[in-house]
């Protein structure tokens, strides 16, 4: 049972208790066993996202481990014990306090594209962290109360009624809200006339002070949709909307402040948004597992990821379901997981999940017991019953499913389903879970020590537990660490780091549902609607959305339904918008985005041609080990474009490209052949022919990343190689003929000296 936890590969949702909001702070156990957990090493990908495969293998006979996706990248947090000599004194500091806390983020100090390593040593700890009772309200997330808001209240102005209309007879909306939904629906229609009408209606509503309409109007000004783009007006309307409580505008403002290194403002907004996101983990009817699917793999469509997002239409899922129907217990468990968490494009269905878990238990599948305990504790699809929850968790613990101990500890700390609250037993169960590397156990122990619940308050020890949990992807641990760095409780204040951690949590808020709707629209072939939704998320700082929106513009051109200042985007407007989106994605560490920024400057797409800036962008992509960028730098050195003419450096970059990606063998071989010709036949006819060939080296991204060549490219390369061969043979024949002619024409040297015949 996991009430709001996330394991090294999972983000597990929770549900609130109507009589208490204290579940908001506790994390139950996850469902990944110790041996599975030990295999995981989180790395920061380019960009800020990392989506795990949901199921490692569909072959249920081998009962492979289940891997849940994580929404966006998780920073590595590593504790390293350093060797220090402790100072003499009556109360020596425990050895573990002398540690280095290494936070490797996909962010620079400005939350930019360059990675940085921040090492926090003992000096960064506060010797006497405050324990002021007056500050308890700020940190007391365990107080009993019933102040949970609905999801609509947490994300006012949400587009959910448009994409997920409520079943039955919906409650009548206020006139302004109904008009707002109608206007947004027109903006999503793909019809130019309706889009124009919707934009006008949004503008009229915004003038009346409607916060959600002001937020959308800020989005339209930022995009330059049917108006001249104006960052100032976009900021102004987002400010008005945020003042009115619109969370999506707060996301846009927080991202804008962070891009400008205005962390003092960004941290407060992201902190507020992160708190809302944490609350949404508990009350959401849908899973907070929003799979951040990247539509593209380099320049090509990411067909494998898209195939896995088709829900019940996915052939692999149909095979898995067939195995479950035939009585395979492991398959039953996995189908239940898919429905419970809403994975791989499936809509969450608690009833189906419960049915499959019960069937799996009947077949002797113990992992389902754990989830049944969670289901009854949350009341997910059934009437809440803590007694049954405790019984199922107890059964699961007898099968050595250690996360069940975490759930049992949670029930004891709350006094649910047991005789009474018992902090001693709660701590005992949390420790059993933690001793077996159960992430939720570490997090909940951190909570106990942070609050002094059943233990002596120890903020530094709490930080140790939070760091471990954060290192394994527990989102509430990020939230706790962010608050610690923000307020200076236990650690010295670090506002940029707090901002980065808050952002990771905030991006899991209810507004992240935009990602699912965008993907569903794309899979249905509605590229224009997908582009609008990804553009909305891009403004809010989601890197995956930024790159997806930019890729749609580049891939689909006019089909992207890009609307410019006076109608459909011109080529220049489309290139400029794609350039802006790639630039933002590049700032957040997307290496492919950095490569395309270089291409934009090199070819003059969406900006003025500038070889030097192109080289800078390629250098940045090269620093992220992008083979295509290495190849491009070699080409620029070979031709002296934006970089000094240097054949030796050109060869070095070509060799590096091949070293980092074996798929680059063909283009690198051709490039090295060109270098050989240029070096040995400088200023010759062959070099002139090579230089005169337009776009000698077209973009090789598909070659580098996908190995396969398109038929047209293969034909061109074949002709080019044949041309080089013919030119080389003709040049060699010409030189041999010239040498032979010279030998024939040369007079006999002895006769010239007058020697006798």
C-alpha cells in the first residue's frame, strides 16, 4: 500500500480520508522488491524527463518486475560518507553526519541546460536547527482536518470538462464559466473561423476579470495567435490570472521567473504549486502517473513509445489480457496494475483493477494482496475499510512484501484499522520497510524525526531519510527537501536548489493532465489540437511539451494548424516559433534541441544565418555527447564555416562522432574520404566539384539515431561515391599519362653529353 509514495520506478497515487488530511504527509510502501530496487540507477536525461517502461517483459511465465513510469526527470541524490576527524568533546557528532550530499540536477544554477554538481558538507548543516513551537503550523502536515479541496478547486479553469466531460447530467455552470469552456472548445477545434471566434470571446471574458480567460489570453499573446506576439502583455495577463488564483498562470510565471534567475519570486510560486500538487496526489480520481511521452526520437517519430500508449488497442496489452483470461496469475496482476494506475494509455478503472487483483489472489499471486490493502485503505472503487486493509497488508507481509510493513506502519500512526494509535509499532514497521530498502519506509521515518512523532526530534536524521527517499524518486521527499532548503531548517538556505526541487513536484500537479489529452489527440490524428495542448504546457515550463510542440511544427508544417498573427503561420512564423520552443527545451538540457538550434542558425531557419552561433550550439550539444553535433563541428572545421579551417580538428570530430555512435559509420566514412581528397588534391577539380555539391552533408540525424537510410538518401550517396571514384580514376589516369608523355619527350641524357654512340 502506498498512499502517496513513488518508488525508484513508480509514482503511486493516493486518496484522501474525508475525515482527515493527514494522509497528505505519509507515504506508504511501494511494490518493488529489494532485488528489483537494487537494479535501478536514476540518471538525468537530456531535458527534464525520464519515463520508465511500465512492464519490462510481457512474458508472464517469468513474472518480470513491474516498472511504473515517472513523470519527468528525478535528480540523483547521493550520500557519500567522508572521512573527517571528529572533534574531541563530551558529545561527539555521529559519523554519518559527516557526509557529502551530492545533488546532480538537469539544471544549472539558473536551471539551465548545463549540469551542475552541488556538494553540501557538514558546514552546510545548521548546528542548532530551530524547534520553535510557533512554527509548527507551517510544518504540521499531520494535523487532523477535512480541508481537502476538490480537483476542480485545485486547478480552477482546467480544461478537463472539455476533454473529459462528466458523465450523466452535469451541474449547471456559472454563465462566465460556460462561456469560457465554449471559447476554449472553439480554440481547440482546428477550424480557423472558430479559432478566431474563440480568441475574441476569450478576450471579451478576460476584460471582465475572469481569471481563467485572462490566463488563456496571456497564452495567446505569448504565442502570437491572431495578434502580434507580446511577452509583456502575456506576462501582464498571467499576472492578473495568478492574482485571481489560476494555477496554470502561476506555473507560467514561475517558469518565467526561473529562466531569468529571479529565484526569490520563482521559489514562492513553485512552492505554492508543489503543495497543490502534493494535495492532488491524494484526491485525484485519476492517477497522478502522467506518462511524459516524447513524440519523437531525434528527427523521427517515436513509434515504439506511441505504440505502447494506445491503451486497450495495443496488441501487447491484448496478448497480456488474453493470458490473464486463460488463468495466468502474473498476467492477472499486471492487467490489474494497468487499470489501477492508468498505464500505457489506459483510463484508470478501479473496478476492473479490483476484479483482476481478486482473481490473482485466488490463483495465489501475493503481490495483489498488497494492492488490495491499499485499495481498501483508500476506498478506491470500494467502500473504505481500514480493517480489511490491515488484514490484506498483514497477509502480504507474510509473503515478505516489505512495502506492506510501510502500509501497516501508516495505519498504526493514524490509528486506522487497529485498536489505537501506536507510534512505537509504527516506527518498528517503518524500520522493517526501510531495512529492506523500501523507499516509503525511509520517507515516513524522516517525517517522524522531522516532527518528533514518537521519537526525539532530529532534523538532520530526518534529512538523511529524505535524501535516500528522494534518491529513489519519492516526490514528497523532494517536497520536504525543497522546504528544508527554502526555509533553512536543518540545512542552510539554498533558494535555487529549492526552486528546482519544487519545480519537479509542481510539474506533477493536476494541470499535467494536459499531457495525456495532447497525446490522445495526437494518436487520433488531431495534430493541431495536440500542438495547442503541448504549446500550453510549453509555456508552463514542461520540457517534453516544448520539444514535442517544436517537433510537430518541423514535422507537419502546415498540418500543425499553427496560427500566426493574421491566420495560418507563414513559413517564417513557423520556423521562428519552432526555434523559440527548441531554445527553451535546450535550456532545460535537451541535446536534440541544442542540435536543432545549431541547424536553425546554420541554415537561417527562423532566425538570421549565423555560423558562429551555430557552432556554439553544436558545441553545447557535443558537450552532451551528441554524435550528430560532433559530425557537424567536423564539417564546419573542414569548410572553415564559423570555425577555423582545420582539417586535423575536422578529422578528430569525425572520429569522435563514430566513437560515440557506431551508426555514424557511413557518413563518417564519406566525410573522411572527402578530407582525404581535400588534403591530397587541394584546389583540384575534384575538390571544386565536392564544394559545389549543394548540401554535401545533409542532416544525418536519422542515420545516427536510427541506422537505417531512406532510399532517396542511399541513392544520392551511391551516386556521390560513384562520382568520386570516377573523378579519382580520371585524375590518376591524367597524371599517369602526363608522366608517360614527359618520359617520351625527354631527350637521351648521354647524347646530350656528347658520349660516343
